[in-house]
DNA sequence: ATTACTAGGGAGCGAGTAT
DNA sequence: TATACTCGCTCCCTAGTAA
C-alpha cells in the first residue's frame, strides 16, 4: 500500500474504536470501510501489522485489531506536518543533535570575504564557528535534501594565497525559536545528508547553553526563488 | 493520482511558499520535492489544476503555481478528519439539513412495542416524530454508508392488526452537542444514503429552535460489536 | 531550457479458490 | 464461515522524445 494511505486506514480503524483496545472485525467487514476488496483489506491489515502500526490477533471467525502507539504517532505526525505547512508556509522545521565538527567552519567563517558577504546579504556577522547538527529522523533528512535543491542566498567563493574557498548558499533560520542565523550549504562539494551546518552572529553554544548531544530545533525560511 | 496523496502534494507546494501567492517552479524542479519523475510531476500538477486545488500559469521556462482556497480547505479537512478520530475514537460526526419527512417517523414512534424497546435498550422514550436530515456533503454520505454496515442496537419489529412493522437498528447520538438521542436505520428496507433519521426523548425542533433548512450536527457513537 | 505525449514495465487490485 | 494465496488485468509510473 502507498505510504500516503497508511494514516487513512489507521484513522478508519480508530473510528471503529481500535484506540487502546482491540476490536473484533473481519477483512470482508472492512471492505465497506476501506473501500477495498476483502483481499486488499487482508493485504492492508497484514502490511499495517508488519510495519507495527497495528496489533493483530487471529480468532475464530475473524480478527481482533488495535492501533499501536506507533500507529497513533504516525497519524499525529502526518497531521502536524499538514498543520505546520498551513500555519507556516515557506518554512521547514528540523531537529538535530549537536556535535563537534572538524573545526573547518570556524576557519571559514573567519575569512574576510565570507564575513563581508554574509553581512551584506544576510545581515549576519558570523561568529567564528558553526553549529553542526546531526539529523536522526529520516523525515528531517528528506527536508534537508529538499533544501539542498533550493536556490538560497548565494555567497560567492574566493581565493587567498594558499587555497580556494568554494561558494556556499544559505537560508535564513531561527534556532531554538530565539536566535537568528542561517543554514549553510557548500555548493559543489560533499554534502552529508544527515548533517546541517548553522551560522549565526551569536555564539550559540554559549547563548543557548547547549553542548554536544543536545537536541537543537531549527526553523529554516525560504527565499522566493526556486529554480536555480 | 490517488485521492490520499493529494493533501501531501498540496502541503509540499505550501512548504515551498505557494500559500496565497504564486511561486515559480518547473516540473523537473518539483521531482525532488514530490519524489516523482518530471513526467509524473507534470501529470500531478495538471490533475491538481483540473480538480481546482491549485492555480497554474504557464510562463517562459516554467510555471507559476499557487494553492487555491479549495486546496487549503482540503488539507484542513483531512487534518481535522485525523484529529477527530484521535480525540474521539469510536465516534462519527455528520451534519445535515433539516427537512420534513412523510410523517412516517411520528407514526412509528407512537407504536407501543417500539416505545418500550427504545426505552429498554437505549433509555430513550421517543418523542413522536423523527428528525430527518439531508446530508449535503459526500463525506457524510460515506460515513452514513459505513454506519449502515455496523451492527448497532437492534430494535425488533412487530405486527398489529393492520400491518407489519420492520426491525430497526440504532446508534446512540448527541445532537448539536447537547441533546441525547439515536440515529435509526430501518433494517431490510429502503435506505436513502443521503438521509439520516434521528430519534430523541425530546422535541428537538422546539428545544433547539430549529426549522426546515437549518444545518444540524450529529455525533454518532458506536457500540463495540462490528460484525453482523 | 521547458511541458507533456506515447509506450513499455511494474505495482497493486480483485476474482477465484485453497485451506 | 474465515484468511490469504495465485493470477490476470488495470492503472500508474517513468524513459524516451516531440513540440
């Protein structure tokens, strides 16, 4: 069954009362509720079961089913995903765990051409150091992937005596609902799909009193230009 | 595209900012966001457009799209459908417009065997007259259809000198969040899929001060037995 | 560079049926 | 009665490509 259909079937089971308790059903009974054949209802129930969205007991003349808390969470997540887009369009939210990177970020951010461009285009006077967050939820990795495909604010690269510094692109962001900053992507360079890099005018580790391993919430705002 | 997928695609467009304003996109740009091929994105955009969930303008080198208020409503409806099942499992909600039936309801309700059975099984001393509601939304017709397939509380039929009265089944209901009653289905008899019939101990037209043409909200509660 | 048509392949659906 | 398997058939998805 299609991913998008899962919460709908779970909701129909909830409507029938399968919330925190088993209900007695049969797959042919379900066909009017799922608007599917008995065979497909059987398949759907087994898929929901194998994905652990429902508990199932085969009894004489039917089954007992109950939506699991994983199933409930999945409905809630879907609902909140809709809600977020309705209340904050043009905006993505991610959460990741703080970790210490290679220190490259602070090296880059101390370079004058970057500093000047960040200030001019984003009004950010970058603190010498970036916040590295590791995304632990697949849904945030997907968001990060989608962001990587958007245009963002372009910060050009440059050279000094010793080496070349590549261009980056940024999206304005709010960290922990409080501090302004930006998510930064290196363009034409390795990008780890489960890592995001945040810059800010502030020393966020100090200001937010956060340490490696802490979960940090980031809201990323889009510009209005999508096609590169 | 599958019905269940529609709100997901609309939400992705909202995330990109297509809320109350046009965004410039291309179908190949969308493929990372929809997780579909360019060709399917094209098809999806056109399906959303033909169903009036989005507005579309073809421009040089792409399209401008914007989610319509019908699209927004559809997302909200889906979200609230999930929410209702989460907060009130084992419960359906419908809304219909009051109309005057053939008066059969009041005739039936005045029959002693029915009155006694309603009181014994549902603690309802039926007011001689039923509330007929015409469902105007397809989603409520679907709910009514699904209810018609559930077991409900059985009220047996009977005979008097002149004729036979068929059995009915009932589901406890709350009318306008205030008055208790029940939705009644005739068993083995014609059933209009867009009409529901409500009984109550109260004269609801008077108590609620409602007249033909008024919208009336009904919450129907399920018993715990599903298979007939 | 676009959109979107056509054609082929694959996934999903339901009828029939074994258990 | 059930569940759930196999097997066609259909529909949907994508690759190729026209416009």
